[in-house]
């Protein structure tokens, strides 16, 4: 693959099908739905962003965009991302081969397949990420079906989604690794990775361990090439140390859940009134993620073209004084308002309230504006926020000192 591949405007237009007048499948579909971001607005967004810089992803040596794309972005943002040189696409299994419209595998990717890295998430079956099982045959069939459904011919990266419950499971259940090796022989996948959540104190996962303990074991195991995990400003020193250790060993790192309340900050008039002039929460975040950390890349939730420009225009740019000050005030705000999802408090709740999951879903609703998804996930919990009796036990174990019962009550009002 060419390390410097970039899709210019004419090449993108030639590669996209489905619209009669302009030859732009996504744009035509949006217009038909009455939602249309115009062709010009997409091109303008890409022009404002420019070319997103790239960085080596671990020992694979692949050069990927320092901010990666996601298949669940709205179509016009996907178009703008491709025009801006975003070449790693998360959750590509969500696309489907077709002639245009939301959810369709982008024609620019299909026509220049080797220029893009498309990742598939493989989840546990017969349950969710907490209660489900690793099933090699089911995972194998899922990937084969997704290859056919998307028209991508293969996936560059097979990701074991949500990761392992314990270090022991990594060592004893090699199902995901065996599936990868089988699919690789058939030319259907090329690289193995995982995203790792924390299961420490999770009432549905007896003996569950923290994400960092498992990630260090993955690093020592040496089979996986890269990992995606929670990473944000104001995080613990242990998280930053893991990233440094990963870089020394050539293990790729992609940060996720990075915004930590940036969207709600922008909507908080009182907060923004005193925010440093000349920058925004998303722009300052992107500058910091892509120049001041040891990450190879990061995932940032993007809702629309304005947010795409606001965020991606900061990729690879050294923070200015305003950006540095912005990160300071953002960290102070997030530390008092937004749970960083460390799960330190969860095992101490006498009622088994799933505190971290509840506050993660509240983030989906408040910051990502995905209220439907958040409410669906919340409804599936065994112990929702209304099971909290405000005993205060959790307060003794929160490193941020958050008023957890109050946060849970607010989350229940939003999600219940």
C-alpha cells in the first residue's frame, strides 16, 4: 500500500456511484431524504481540514491517519473523511455493499481497496460482552458473512471487541487467535487486534480484572499487534505509562472514549464564556491527542460536518497557548463533572449498581447525542441507577471525588 495515498476530489467523484446528476451516491441519497449536506459543503469541510497526518501503527509498519474514521459516522462525514485522507476505518462490518445511501460501503474504498485499512469487530456470542462466550466457529462465520455483505473482499484488522475478562482467559482461551489464523490463511483478514474494557468489580463477570492488567498481559503475550482502550486527558499515570511501554515494544495503540465531556462543555454557555479564545474543546483535544501523547492514533466521536472540521483540523498541529490552557480548564471541568470510567468504585456498591456502565451510557446520550442507543443499553442492565440508595459507599473509592449518587440520579432521569 502507498503510504502517501490521498483521494482527491476528482478521484472521489469518479469512484462514487448512485446519483444521476452528480454521480455522488451519498449526496444524492441525503438529498432524496431531505437531509442533504451539499457536495460543496463536504468538499469545503475537507478543504478546511486538509490532509490528516499519518503515523506508524506498531510493528506492522502501516501508516494510518492519526485520527481514525468510523463506519457509523453520518455519510457526509465519511465522505469528508475520505477526502481528507482518513485511511483507517473502525467498525467497517457495519457497511453493506450497495449503490449509495446511508450505511453503504463507500465506493471510493471499494475502488481503491488497498489504500484503506478496514477493521471488523468480533463480539462474544450468546450474550453480551459480559455474559457472552468466545466461539471460534461462530466468529469465523461472522467474518466470512461480513466480507460478502460489505463487498470489501477482506478485512485488514480483526478486532476482538471488548477484549478479555481476565489475564487467565487470555492465556487459556485462544479462540480469537485461532479464528484469526484460520481466516488469515484464507486471505480474509490480515492483522489481529483487540479493544479492551475493564471488568474489575463487574458483578456480571466474577473475578473480572482491570483493563490495564489485561493489556500488559496482551503486550507480554506478543500475538496481538495493537489495541484500542480508554484514553483521555486527566487520565491516570498508569494509562500513560502503558502507552509508553507499548511504543517501546512496537505494540500499536489507539485511544478511545477520548472526548470525556467535550460536547457538553461546548453546550455549557457559562463554561464557554470563559473558555480560551481562538480554540474549542474538540480542536484542543485533537491537537493534544495527536502531538502530545505517545498514542499511534485516536478515535473521536463525530456527529456532523462542523464537528469533523472542528476536530480534525487540529490533527497533527502542536497546541498553541490557547489550546494548552483549554486542556487545563477542560481537565478541571471533566474531573468534577464527567466519570473517566475507571471502575474503581463498582465492586464496592452493596446493591451491585453498574455505575461505570450507567455513566458510560449517560455519556452516549449527553455527549454523542445517541439517546436511543443509550436508553436501549440502559434498559438491558440488571441494576439500573434507581437501585442506588445513596449510601455513599462508592464515594470513598472514586479517585475523582465525584458525587456518584447525584450523577446516577441524573443519568436515570435521562435514560430511564
